[in-house]
């Protein structure tokens, strides 16, 4: 297969907060621990920084599993490098090695919002208000920086800890996009999870519309999640 080439400068310019670590290999800086999760392109592991003993999560992406023509990995790294906000999962640094890419991210230990809904059902209004405020604040930050999330759902919301007052963070920028139009208009790519996407995206899927506004579509999806937070079930069901 062709080499996966990642541009450490890309289009980030002065916007990127996080840069590629070129001072050594990943194992020079971190001690690898247990597996926290697995995905299509690799695993997420607990790691400890050797210099200060702080705990982090590293997403290890196997380059052999990535299509060289698929630029989503570059986009995800680009977005992670831009994001620096308490209600968004943030990147500490990243490493580009011959066979893998390693993304060192903040460690969150409270599980996903979906886990909590499955275990406990819906949230009361007071807790739901706090959760929604966290999500809306994180999403507002992304939109203000020209990023549409495009896959807002409970399994992509992480709780920082198991504490009752834990903050909620947006995660998984795999379908996210850096917008050409900062206002979100004229988007054509149909993506997301059917039960959460806005009607205009479904109309684009069927050819009834050609474009949609990605920021408005994110707002719709956030509203769907608010319904789930307060009721414990989705307002719309996908019929096969």
C-alpha cells in the first residue's frame, strides 16, 4: 500500500495549539499501561508520562488499516490540534511513527453519557441542565472556530470522572469537518447517525435537497440529545 503521509504543518498555521513531537519516540516519553478501548483502526491505552507521572490516554492508530486516499485521519488530527476548551476532549501531543500514529489525549474516567443512560435511565432537570450546558458550551466553541462535529450522540460524550459534578466533554472528531464557510452553509457530505441527524441531511440523502447548513444540523442533533438526557429514550427511531 502507499505510505500514509501526515503533514505536521498542514493548514493549521498559527491556529494549531498542539504540534507534532519530533524530540524522540513515543516510548521515550510514556510508559504504556492497560487497554481502555478498541476501534476500527487501533486501540486506546492508559499511559503514564515518565517525566511527571501524569496519566493520559493514547489513541494508537495502525497505518496499515487506514486507506491512503482517506483524509479523515489528517482531519481528525488537525481538529484535535485546534481544540483547547474544557468541554471538548483535547490533545496533549502526537507522534508520527513509520507504522502508527499516536495521539496523546486527556484521560477521562467517567465513561460515556450513553453508559449512564443505559445504567440509570434519564436525568432529572437539574442534572440535565448542567449536562446540556457543558455540551452546548463545547459545541459553541467548535462552531466559533469553524468546526462542525457532525456526529453528536451520547456515546460520543465523555464524563471527566465518576464524580456527581463531573464535566461532560465532546469526543470523537472522526466525522467532524473544518468548514469552508464559517457560517456552516453549502455542505453536501451526508454523514452522521440516522436517529440524530437533521431532516435536511436526510433530504440530501434522498436527493430532495442539495446542500445543508452544518452548524444548524449540529444544533438539531444537540436538541435530540437533550430529549434523550431528560427522557432516557430517543424522540425518533430509525426504521430499517
